[in-house]
């Protein structure tokens, strides 16, 4: 029986925290529970906007996220307005994810307040519905965070399902439900279709998800590039993206260290070692397409005393030469001259290269500006054919 | 030295010269304030060797007796204690009397403090500046010029010259430039002088900030005297000396674009508020970056994404958008600083491409401009 069950495909949960920021605040101060609560940017100022509202504020007073605060206050004079406390939200978020990981290690956090959980292999814990109920009750009782859960055979349908009933909903969306449940919805309701894409689709006569599901592939590709094809698949309930636990912030740091063949006291030799370490750290960063702004070096002396020293620079780096320069700077500053038996370099807090930015500099921007046309072309190609269509030649060798 | 002095005038003067006194100094006597009484009045001096401030209280002003000098002389008192004491004394008049070994008695009403003073001869002499070649500028204009430029100086010591504001006196015009290499602020002003000489100096940003704090909001002229390594600002009862920074300020004029590909005219206040909102989420993120996109019909979209937290978009109706369409990312902080400094109603923003510096100017005023370098996203 269990085998039969699994053959039908994957079982994916999408767990979505309801009014997350507001829920965190209420969890911390339960006296707010029966009140209308919003989290908003600087409540003292008129120009603040609502970042999150609890369901009392939403349902009873018609307050929504991004509403100007003064308007929200007009709708509900007794409104409780709280300043955002992002460290509380991050802490609560990691507790929610810890809880989910105990159900299945195949957890992919999608943002601070939602994640996908692959429970295909969890039949020993009960039916998917029982597992979802267990998660919902567990999070509510231990962390006081209400969640909505979608149960489906893939990530897209799970996400659509969790949206259907809020707060504290559990919705099952099977592939065979797609024509009845999803197709009548406006195309804008679809996950992955924003305002702009929806407007574009409207121009070729696509207004519902059903119309998208039946649209001509060629026209979609013309209109939206590779993304158009993907959206059509999703509209048909097809999505084979795996739940990837490493999709989010996977590598907190990337480092290499080496024990020296003998205890070294010559700076020149230490620098040579650092150069090699920088090279290998850089290669690994490029392979994972991440950058970092913080270099840490580790020095272990012959008496096993070990120190680590780090420094954060303004712009992110990835190149071996940069890493070497920063590491050498740290070594010269912090090495006390005693014999060294081990050296290490690590790039701390690495993050996706796509999220990286570089503040241009008045005296050197010309170098970047020269490449502007190239960047533009690359972006256009990516938009049309997908992320992997083009990469700089020098980076090609870094592929796995 | 023995004087009786009006407490309010004394407190104001002490507060002014305290701006130059640093609790951390390598020269111990500079933690004190020097007080000198002559038959004309009382002079207070504070200094951290970069900045020196001298404040003068005349015997009488506008028919009001401020000081009675019973015995001339001089003493140095610990600034921290002296300032607090003066603030809290009970009566309108304060008596200060210096006895042997600079033991100083401060009396007001029935309160009496005995402070150990220091030898005024050990106090460093202020630079002697010949008061020739004077430039004159109204106080309120000077304060505006400082406010509009000094925020853009560098706070990092990697290029020390950029921690100052470049002042060029040339052909009856003063041009002030500050840059931390990521943004640049420039302000020009006519200046009154009989001095045909041109000067090109760099004043530490910190000095200008302190100067701005002690100037009042009148339009009385401030006299400015420039020498090789000092600049002196002089008002009726105040002398403010600042050391100048050594080295050549980079030539920035050629870095300011003269042509443009996209010109936007917007209401500065609305634009500032939109940027402020968009940066709400970005502030938590790594770089506080917002993105500007031109849409059709003069609409500008301001957006920002912080992967962990969320995203925000807002559309603004501009007065006009001319030229090529544009997508550009920049630091919300630099943009807000620049907009606050311009304090115009309508401003024109001129872009020459997503990787090139762009300019902000008030629509009908070319005496000032703000330049910002964009952020490249990968």
C-alpha cells in the first residue's frame, strides 16, 4: 500500500505564515491578540506605510499591506502600531524552519515566512493531511504562529493551494483539480505572474489561467521569452522543480586552510601559502556563483594557539587576487611573528552573486561603463532564453 | 585676574568654545578653556589643535554692562567642569578670581567653587593671521553652503583629502566641492572681496560642521581669511580657526558629465518621500539600494527588493521624462541626502547611462548640483 502511494508522485507542502510580522509581535505580546495590529515604518511619521496587518485589522477594518499609515489609523483609531523588529522576525523564522526540518530534512525556505517541504518519504508519520494538521497545530501551540498549508504534487500547486484559505487553512490541490479550480481564476492570481506579465498576457487575449494553459507556445515565447513556456506548464499543473534545501542561503562561508609542512616564520612563505588558499577559495566561490564582502584569516601558531581575524570591505569580491590582497592585509596586521603551523582563509557570509551590488566610484567608473553595452546584451539574452544561456567566457571553466 | 561677569553671556561663550575642546587630546592643557581678562573685556579660547575658537565678551554691549574687570589677567580651567559649573550657577552674575598658583574661586550668590587652574603661559598660541585679503560672505549663506556640501565628505581615512571640502576662491566666486567618491556635492556663491588673488584650499569637514553650529542665522557678514595652512572665520565676537588639509584635491570638474541621455523633472519632495518609502525594506538589506525605471507617459517606478523580507514598488508621476528609457539602481541614502541638500521644489535629474554618474539640479538655479554614482547589480 505504501509503495502504491509513493508511485503516484511527490507530496509537497507549502507552509505560509499568516501575517507573519504581525503574528510575531502578537506571539511576543499575547495581550495584542484581540486587537487590530499593524507593523509599519516609523509610526511617528505621517508617511509610514503598513508592512503587515493581522487578520482583525484586515477583515474588520479593511487595512491592507502598503496602505499609508494615516489612512489605516483613520479606518481604525484604536489601531496598535508597532515598529518593525526584523531581528525578532528572523529569529522566529528560523524557529519555524527548525520545526519543519524535524518533519523532513527536505525543506526549502522560500522567504522569511514561507517554505516548501517535501514529505514524499514521510508516510510513517501519517497521511499528508495528518502531517499538515500536525504542523499547523504544532506551530500554533509552540510558537503561536498561524500558518496556511497547501498540499500538492509539486511546488507550484502547493503554493497556489496555500493561498486559498487564510488564515490557518489546509488545502489539497491535486493535478486533476487544476481545470476546475485554477483555470477560472484571473491570470494575475497565478504565482509567478506579476502585474507587468499579466498586462502583457492581456494584450494577446489571455485573462484567465485556463486561457494561459491552452495558449500557443510560440506566441508566449515571443511575448515573454523562455518564461512564457514555463508559465504555460505551470498553468497546466506541471512543475518538476525539486525541493532544494540548499536553494536559499546555502553557503554561510567558504574557506580553505592548510597545515604547513614545517613551522614557518618567514612572511614571504606565508604570503605564498595565502595566495594558493585565495585561489582555491575563489574557485569554489565562482563554482557556486556567490560573492562575499568579508575575509577572515586563521592563524595557528606552533603552540596551537589559534586566532581568527576578519574585516568587511565595502564592495563584494570573488576574484583570487582581491581575496589574496585582503588576506595579506589581515596577516600583516595581526601576525605576531611567532612560528605558524596552519593558515586558513574564509569568505564569510557569502551570498548569491545576483544579489550582489557594487557601488560605482567617481574616479574609476569609466572601467565599468565600458562594459555597459555587454551587460545590457547579456541581460536581454537571459530574459529571452533563461539564466544559463550566457556567461562570461572566463567563468565557463568554473562549471561543475 | 578678578572679574564679575554676566552669567548668560559667559555660558554662551563657553558653549561656543567647547566645540573645539576635545576630551581626548595629546596635549593635556587643551582639555582646558583659557580665560583672559583685559580692560576691553574677557576672551575665552578652546582648541583641539585642528580647530581653535576664540569668543570675546566686551565690557559692555548695547548699553548693557556685561563684565566688570577688577583685575586683568589670565587662567586655564578644566573645560568639562567649568562648563557644567557655569550652566548651574544660581545668580545672574558670576565672580571669577584667580589667586596664587592659579587657584581659582568661582562665586555666584552663595555658591562658591574652588578650582585648580593651570598656567595660561603653557597654553599654545593661536595662529597669528594677518587680516589682509578678506573675503566677506553673509552668515546665513555661509551656513547654507556648508549644509549643502559637507554631508558628502568621506568618512574613511583611506583618502584623507576627501574628508575635507574643497573651497576655490576665483574671480569673485566661491566654489565648494565635497565628494566621498560615491557622490559629489557642489555649490557656488558670489563673494565680496577686494582681493584679486585666487585660493584653492581643503577645509576638514569636521571643522565646517562645528563652525556651522556656532554661527547664528543673521545675514551679518563673516570675514574669511585664507593662509597657506589655516583658514580664519571672523564674526563680531568670534574667531574660528581651522587647520587646512595637506595635499591636492582631485580635479573633479572634468568628471561632471555635460551631456545627458535621459532627463527627468520631478517634484523634489514627492520624489524624496517615495525614495524614503522604498528604502524602508532596503535599509535592512545589504546595501540600501533602490531602483528607478522610466515607464510610459512620464511615470517613474521606484522599487526595491530585499530577498528575505519582501519588495516594494511605487509609481510617481513626473513633470516630464525626456530621452532614452532607463533602469538604474542607486543608494537610497545618497539620493535622500542629495534631495535634502537641494531643497528646491522642482528638480531636474540628468542621466547618461546606468553605469554613469547622474546629476541633480534645481530646475531654475545652476548655483548648485549634486552628483551620484549608481550601483551596479550583477
